[in-house]
């Protein structure tokens, strides 16, 4: 009987919400003092459009990529509630919206009649705090345009729309009678200000614009020496918006009051800075400082392990930033009263050895005893796939100059993974040395647009069939992995292997740079 009553109450609540106004708490700040001002406002949800900006599947900063990944379960749940409440959901993956050509959510927007966008408001704003976009600290990521779509875990609803310009969003608002736009997404002080469907542009057109402060993340920065974290950066940017641009709401709390958010279902992982993963590890030379945060679970305990085990309520308690001096696999989870209140996070950190010396004998000057690659092998002959070539001496597999480790080495071998090249070991060979990484010529083509997210290569060195060394997963523009391997006396064969990382071989062009043998003196 109780279950039946609760069900009827839910139906009544749903009916009331979809046919009546809702009330939310808007937060602004006094521009001079920063004092918080709260105002209640009633609004018909059918007059609200929710705009999700740049929830991309990749970013040139690995930590920024993972912070988007961390927000997606939260944003996806909020968008589902918004749809149920009768709000219009607009998904705006600027830069790559045309990759959704043929989707009805995009084509229906293009079919709307054109409307003139008014210049209703003169929007002025002091410069916004901008920390540079990379939250990886000293080992700063290099820029590229690798994203090619929205995060795959962000659901595209049948009735959603995908506008890209100020005029397209305004046409939707006119057609549907929308008066308010609620913004979620990334990266707050860049995309919400600078993109044509962003908050500033639509406020200038006369729309009432609101920012969900618990569903956005700034273009990040990280400097643990002064306690500056990506979360602090986001707090500063949100406060700036509240002073000069738009009110904010805590969307989770608003949806909870409306019975549209189940707080017992965790959605937030512990955030890590810098945030390397197994598929995109954080490589470092000097000791690094790693910060763990759970800003949306106030009062929660963050527990972690460094031995690969699952974190539990009795695992090590995080109290101050961690310092890693060696390769480390981190797992972490937030608890309250011994019960998990979030999702588990994983961090992968790999320390590189010192730079090896140049070889006495370059592998490009040697004839391999075996060479196989990306293609079909029949009767001992490799038929290389597409534009792939046999390993290229002193140039990339494409024929361009070798380009790895953010430089252009003169000597090496350019291959396409998967590839294996074996060499006979001479009695006076003492060590094998090399720099190995993804070839970087790809970023010359429109900064790697749509493609730079794909290359992922693992490098291995075998001596007489036994694995001597293996790299972590290497990605484009990451520091090259360093090899310096002693060769046991009497060894016969050394094999260099470049493998795909388990996600396919698309764009897996790889370079063995300054690779060769140190001769015994």
C-alpha cells in the first residue's frame, strides 16, 4: 500500500511539474564586494532551453579530457530530468557539429526559417581568470584539435536539437517561446563567452541566461606549489560570472527539490590533478604533486590505494597532496560513513629514465633480419595496407621528416603499428638506446583536427624473444619514451615492436628516434 501511495504521489508530482511553474534560487554576487545575493524566480519549464556546450570526447590536455569525462554522468542525468520537465535540450559541440550531418537533431535546426537576431543588451565584462587550459602542471600538454564529437556517454535525445550559431539558437527560442537559457558544459571562461551559441552571445540577444555552477568546468590550470587547482580555477570563474555576467543555480539541488534527482545514486568520481590514465598516462621526469578532490561531495573522505587494489573505507585517507617519485597506479574513491558517495577514479603515472646517449650504430644503417608490418603477409611478402609503407630509414612512415618528442631527430625508423623489426646483435653491442613515440606530423594538418585523438602506440623491445622493456601507451605530442637497455653477452637478436594500444590502429604512425646500439669499449 505504501509503495502504491508513493507511486501515485510521484505521478501527481510529475503532472504538476510538467504543467506548472517551477521555482529556482538564482545566485549573483555584488561586483564590488563579492557578497552573495540570492533571489527566487518562478519559471515555466517549457520556456527554458538547456544548452550543453562543448561536451567533447577529447581535449589536448589529458586532465581537461578526464574532467569532462567526470562531469558527463552528472550532466547526462540533469539533461534527462530537463527533458522530463518539458525543457528544450540543445547539444552544441562547436567545432565538430558538422560531424553530425544527417542527424535529425541537426538537420531540423538547419530547416528553421531565418530570423534577425536583435542586439538587445550591451554585454560588458572585465577580463575573466584564464589559467591557460592545461591542468597537468610542469609536464604541460601541447595543443591540438583532436576531438571529433561529443562524449559517447552523453545521450542524444530524440527531441534534442543541435544548433551551432547565435542565429540558430535564437530561431529555436523564437519558435518554441523560450525566454530562459540554462547553460551546462565546458570550458566556462572560453566557450561560454566566446562561442556564438554561448552565454554572452545569447544574453546580448535578450535571453535570460543562467549558468549551472555544478555542471561546468573552467579552462583549467594547476600549480600545487601555491594551492591552485582546477577546482579553485572553476570557483573563481563562476564567481566572476556571478559578478558580471549571469546568475547561477546549483542544478542538482534544484532537481532534488523537484523530485528529479536521486542522491543515493553516485555520479561523481574523485577528481585527480594531473589526471593520467592507462590509455593516456601522465609521464614525468621529476617528482610530481598529485591532488585529489571531491568538491560536490562536501564532508566526504577520499580514500586511495597505490598497489592496484580497490579502495575501501579503510584504505589510506587523503589529507594532503601526494608526491610521486616513481611509476604509480592510483585508485581512489570518496566515502561518507563508510559508504561510497561517488564513482571510483584511476590515475596512471609513469616516470621516465634519464635521457640516453646517442648510439654508436644507428639501426637505420643496419639490415633487419625480419621486418613485418601493417598489412597482409603472404609467402613471406608483406602487402602493406593503404598508404602504409615498410619501415622508413631516417624519416616518418609517410615519408615526411621524423617528428617526435616535439623535435625533428635526424636518425631513426618510421613505422606504422603493428610492426616488428629484428636485428642481429653483434658481440660488441653493449646497450640499445632510443626515443620512441607517436609521429607528430599529423598536427600540421589543421592542428590534428578530428584525428589527433586516435594515435595510441605501445613500444616493446625483445632480446632473443624475451620482453626486455615496454613503454606505457604513447599518445601524440606526449614526451617520447626513453629506452636504455643493457644487452646480455651472447644475445643473438633484438626486436623492436610497435603495437596498437588495444583500440585499433587508426593513425598509429610511430617513430623510433635516435635508435641504435652503444658499442662496448
